[in-house]
C-alpha cells in the first residue's frame, strides 16, 4: 500500500486490516494499533493469527478464506459474533474486548485479490440496545399494572403520560367503540395521523376494507368478554401509500361501575420482522445462487409426494440432471461465467416445467426435478427431451456465447423404488448411464 493510502486509512474511525492472497497483513491502520497495542511495522507480512499472538475466532478465518478463494463478502454481526477479534479499548488490555461488527470484503489490488476487514466498535450501540430493551420491559410491566385496576390507573395517570411520551413503542387508548382518545408520538408516527384526525373515527375504519370486518369482530368480542385484544393486520400509510404490517395489543379499562370503558395498549410496526422471517425461511429452503429449492427442501417435497402417491395410487417421477463438461466452462471463462450458466439453466427449468413440479439445485452442477402425476413413459420422454433442448440453447456470457449439454436420469415411483433414497439412487445411476452413453457417442 502507498503512503497516501495508509494515511487515508489512519483518518477513518474504524479498523482496517488488508490481507493479501496468502492471508498476510498489508495494511494495519491506526485504529487497530490503538486497540491492539501493536504498530503496523510489527505485524506487516504476518498472518492474522500470528499478529494477534494466538488463534483467532475460526469464523473469522473461514470468511477470510472464502473471500480470498471465492471473492465472497461477509458480515459478522455483533448480535451473533460480538467479540471475534482480540481488540480492547485503547490503553487497556485488561478489560473486556471491544464488541465488534466486521465486514469482510474482497478488493482488487494491482490485479490480485485481497481481503479487507472493516471493524466497527459497536460497544456503545450494544449498550444502548440493552438499555432500550430494559426500558421496554419496564414499560410492559407498567402497562400490565395499569390495565389490571382502574383505581391504580387514575392515581398513575401523570406518570403514565410521561412514560408514554418517551416510550419507543406506539401507545394508544380507545373507547369501547374503538375511537382513539390518546395516541403517543410514536403511535402517531406509525399511523401517519395525529390524534385530532382520528378522534371521531374508530381506528379500525382506517384499515384496508379486507381487514375491517375481522378486526371489528375481534374488538367487539374483547369488549363483550373483557379480555385482551391482540391482532396483526395490514395497514396502508396515508402519507406515502406504503403497505405495512402492524400488531396491536390492548387490555380493558373499567369505569367506576366495573363496566368496560375502553382499552389501552400498544401498536407496533412488525413489517421488518415479517420480512426478515420470510427472507430467513426462503434462505433456509432455497439455493442462494439460483433461488431454486435446496437439497433438504427437495427431499421433503419428495417424501410428501411419495406419501400422497401411495394413498392415491399415482406415480411420481424424479429426474436427475447433470451438466456435461461444466468444469470446462469454469476453467475457460471463470467461476462468474459458471455461476451465470447455472442461473440461466435454473431459470429455463422453472419456465419449462409446470407450476406443480418441483425443481432444485441438488449439487454443484446437478439439478433434481420432481414430477407429480407421471402417467406414461411417452410424456416423460417428452419432458426429458424438452429439458435437454432448452439446456442446450446458447447462453450469453456478455463477451461470448457458450453451449452446454446435460445428462438426465429418471426414476419412477413405485417402479424403481418406494422410498426417497432408493428413487434418488436409481435416478443418479440412470443419469451416469446416460452420461457414459453420451461420452461414447462423442468418441
């Protein structure tokens, strides 16, 4: 690295470590020096573990290796890996390690792949998050007490108003007809409306038409039974038209005669939670490169299909597809070209097969297809021929076109087996037989 680049690296308020293709340190900025007590001159050209004086977290070593070998980026979240590197607050090696968030990024230096570690000190962020969680727990405890007794609520009203003003969650009060009598600032932000705009209108009427009947019945049931109201619902913000997912929970309030006078509760935007959950579910069941089903998910679909076929007397077909000479594309054009080929083939398979069929990336250049209702060989031969034809179409890599053929193996339930392992084994053997025949024909 040039002196100018080193000077720039020393100016940023994050840690920067640059490793060459062999994993040796090329850059060790001032932030890292302060957190390790080691100067750049002491560690340059040393492996990372040797520089720190003891083995580093295996997860760090793994992502560094993946970055150098495959050009992958990674992030070590402080929530999962809070202190992967032995970094300490400046001037003290005796205290607790600095809590870290690490981004591992491939960079090109003079035509060679290097690995850049960007380390951020998130100790204060973690502390604040813990404080917010503690405040949230305290708030929930206060709300439970306030909803249990009207007398306590009356005596605690001023305290509640102040807590509500500072609360990170949306708080609301509504009468038995769901008309809002109080919204804290956070709740107004969530709804995109201020209290005077909604005071004379049941808040349920602000929801999309498809949600109103369900929420209205649930609210009436809570009023009639004096139980808690808890529902999730769709909401369209009036300011930007964005569709959000909300959760409202409320407990009953009673008047001096013990009758239900309304509800007090929380309203939270849970859109990001659902999006993260959906994304995590998708990642758990799909291949990250092609977005096809992964092996585990395909195997579960196959088990379910066999169970259904055993009950209905249907036949199920499993196709095993292997791309011929795929390694040659990687060797000739690079792994990015290989990835482009795999994604193109995956897209073609999805478009060619029926919606009820299942297609998965089963291995590196292997795909598996589950065909329900496989009634006759002629139709299966047609599907296999169509797959071979679409796979063999030219694939545009930007700088050139390539062609690739495939070998397809077939197994049918119950003809070739009555359990997933037997069917997959037969299909795999059938594919290799087809590959050998294709190789013999070429020779």
